[in-house]
C-alpha cells in the first residue's frame, strides 16, 4: 500500500487483493485513527510494566542462584528434573 498526501487528505493506493483502488482519508478518518492509537496506550503501558517486572524477577533469580552452593544447585536440578517427568536420577 502506498500513501500519498495531498493537502489535508491522505490517499491510500490499495493493492491488497490484486485489484487497485483509491480510498480517501479525511480529517475525521484521521482523527478516528489517532484516537484508536491513543486508546491502546494504557494497554501497552500495562504490558510494558508486566514485562519489566518479569525481567526484574529473572535478574533477581540469577543473583540468588549465585548464592547457592553447588550441592544445592545439583539438588534443585534433580528435583526439577523429577517434577518435569524425568524421574529420579541414580
């Protein structure tokens, strides 16, 4: 799709189905499109906050892991392996 702006109108040259056509985007259409983008802002911010919190928890887990002994880490791997259906090692 190609956008062409002439004055305050934006023209979209459409070629999505193999057919060519022209649609005109007026100020009303443009404002509606902008309001739709703005309405999604809080959802995007919330998602970003969740992702940031997940990253913080992962980084904290890595720091916590460095405080464990090799034996504790080995035991944790064995327990995790067993819980994931790998059975007991022996």
